[in-house]
C-alpha cells in the first residue's frame, strides 16, 4: 500500500513539472518568442525535463492562415465579392457589429474597393464595373455604414458616391496617394493577426487580464472624453459650414455690386430699394429688423457705417484657465472629512463652477468635474460623494443639493447626472424625506425640474409617483416659498406633458381640480396657464372648452377678486363636481 502511494506521489510530481514546462512553452509559442522557445526546448531535453507533445505544434491554425492569405489576395486584386464573402464567413458578427476598430476598418475597406478601378486602371476604367462598385459602396453607406455617419472622421466620405470625379476633389486627395493603400493593407494584416491570436490566448494570460477590471472606470472616462471631443468637432464643423455659406453669399453680393457699378457707367441709377435688398442679405438675422427701421438708404454712407460697425472685431476678454485640482484627495476628504470640511469643500466646488466665466473657462471646470466623476455617479462603492445627500448634517445635505442643482443647470451637467437613475432615486428620496420647506428641498426640487426636460427621467418620475407627491404639496400653496411653488408647478407641468402623466392625474381628478383652482386664487400665477394648456393638447372638445374657461378667468381682471373667491369657494365645496364651475359639466351641443 505504501509503495502504491509513493508511486502515485512521484507520478504527480512528474505531471506537475510537465504541466509547468508546457505552460511556459505554450506562452512562448503564443507570444512568438521563436528563438527563446528553441533554446527553452533544447535545455529541457538536456536537463531531462519532458514537455507535453500536445503543445509542441504551433498555435496558428492552418485554416486561419489560408483564410488570411486568400483575404489579402482578394484585397490586392480588388475582388470585393470574394473579399467580403470571406470577411463575413470568418470574422464573427459580434466583432463586425460591436468592435469599433473592426467597424472603422471595414468602412475604409469599402472605400478601397469602391475606388480600386480609379487607382489601378491603365486607361479609363470600365464604366459598368465602376458603377457597380460605387453602387455597392452606396448601399453599404445606407445600411451598415450608417452607424458611423455621426463620426467626424468619416463624414466627408458619405459624399463620395455622388462626386463625378473623386480623383481631383480636394476632400478625397488622401485616398489617391500612393501610401494610402499599403497603409490600409498593413492595418488589415495587424487586425487579422490580433484577431486570430486572441482566439488562442493562453488561459493564464486570460486570467491575468481579467484581473484588470479596475481599468474599466478609466476606459469609461476616456470614452466620455472621446464622445465630447466628437461633439465639439461637429459643432466646429457646423460653424465652418455656416462661414462657408456666408462666404458664398458674399461672393454673390459682390458680383451683383460689380454688375451695378458697370450699369452706372452706362447711366443707369441704383435705387434705394435695390441697395436695401443687398444690405439685408449682408447683415445677420439679428440686425435685419433694426436695419429696416434705422437706416435711411437715401442718405449716402449710413448703410456702410452700420455694416462696418457690425463687422468690428469684438475684443475678447483674456480669461485664464483655473488651476487643476487633486480630485482623488478632494473626494476622499468629502467622504471621510468632518462635516465642517465637507461643507466648505462643497461650497468651494459650487462657487468654482458658478463664478467661472461663461464659455471656455466654465466648460473646462465642468468637464474636469465630469471626467473625474466628482459626484461618484459611476462608482459602485457603498461610500460615495452622492451619499452626502443622506448626511445627518443639514448643512452638508443643503450644500450637496446646491452643487447638484448647479450641475443640473448646465446641459452637460444634466447629461452626466442622467446617465444613471441612481442620482434621480436619491434626489426623490431626499425630496420626500425633507418635511420642511427648507433650502435643501428647494435645490433638490430645482434639480428634478431640470431633470424633467429629459424623456427617460420623466418616465421614471411618473412611475415613482412624483405627480401625486407634487399635487399633495401644492394643496397648501400659501405655506410654500415662491421658489418651491414655481418649481413644483413647472415640474408638474413637464410631467403632465406625457400621456402617462395625464392618466396619473385622472386617477385623482377631484384633488387635481381643487389644487388647480386654489392655485388660480394664489397671488403667484407663474406657470399656471402653461400647465393648463398642456392638458388641451390631447383633450377632447368638451375638456378643451372647460380648460379654456379656466384660463379665461385666470387672465381676466376682476375687481376685488370677487369672482376668483367665488370660483375657489365653489371648487372647495364641490371638489370633483364639474358642474360647480360655470361652463363646466355640460353635454356637447348644450347652450
């Protein structure tokens, strides 16, 4: 028995040594350390350390090597049918549809085959073959390639199928350079090498890479920065197109003025009406109305003086960028510091945003906050900056709500906060827990009202029963501050723009009617007409007539408020009874 155990133990040690050596051999083969692998195998033989025969062969699959050769041959010969058949057969759909590198490469490959005849034909290319290739590329742009239409890098190429001679067009000059095709082929070879090497990745290397999940947050931030950069590029592209349109307009006006000057040589007079039409085309939209009122075209020099004044360069204020902050330390102090320190930091961060100069300085501050995830919106940790909304200190809660409200006041800030419903849920919870009309609740309410401009967040608020909460709090408008009243009514109006919001109100129709009638009698009428008109949009004829009556009463001038008081009393005594208000409760057609 002991002999058997000893044999088994010895066999296990031998197998372990074989496994260790084989794993090392496997990795060297994968990483293409060919010389090192030969030396390693030779030394293993000399020292009597056996290797597993199953791993002695190359990791590269002969079938994949043949596919790569055929694909590159089709690339060189311009055979797009064979190329894309092989591409779709051997490149998995998740990679083709989900990997950004594969999508961009495929886009350029389609361009390569579309212009292949233009680059490689000795004389004039065969028109039928060329038209077929251009049509194939156009179909790709309208289907799968449409996903990249918002990317600045590819935007000019969507015009390629419609340009008669792309070879002489400046936008496509790069495509016809001698270096473009070899560079594209090199990218294709690298992609294929990476693609088929990844499918044979050693298990040890896979396990090692999976431990790098901590880099996910950084990748997410980089992706967010990339999206923002592309958005800015689109903005600059729109500005460029506008400038180009103004330039063409200016050339047209200049040509007309030259014609007019030539006409004056022949004795023809220029009328003030013609001069006015030319100047209107030159001025911006904002100045056209004032131009028509203030410029006397019968007096020489007035139009030109105004035109020169409109084109005078505006002296821009040199606004320095604010120094960068250590956001890791900031967030650590916000989570672990004393309540006094937290309050000071929250206030300073808010002031840094709100007192910065509008434009580049404010955008830089906001982008720094977002890129460093200042509020921990993407964090899954139990302790985060957002948790300060639940702080025991009223001052900390208030300053946190103020900072979130400042974020929500800017479009990019709302986009950052709206990426997860976690922020919305915490704000709703804080709103319902604050039993007093304090500054914290006001700022939370302000942030939610700004959130309600986004449709997904509207849906979430309606589902969370926020309409019922708003109606309940608006039952006593005299107990609310002007800020709370106005933002509550505005938030209710935004939520009631949705059909689901209207249906929610219909469940407590009597209470809603009473609240609205009480608000009609309140001295602060801001937003009331808007919220009533939002019900008109999808209402029937009877409902529209009823609401229009209420709006009419709201806009009427009553002496001493007698009519308003009567309306309010009748509504209170007969809550939910439509016939209690004049003009309501009639059947269609009744006088």
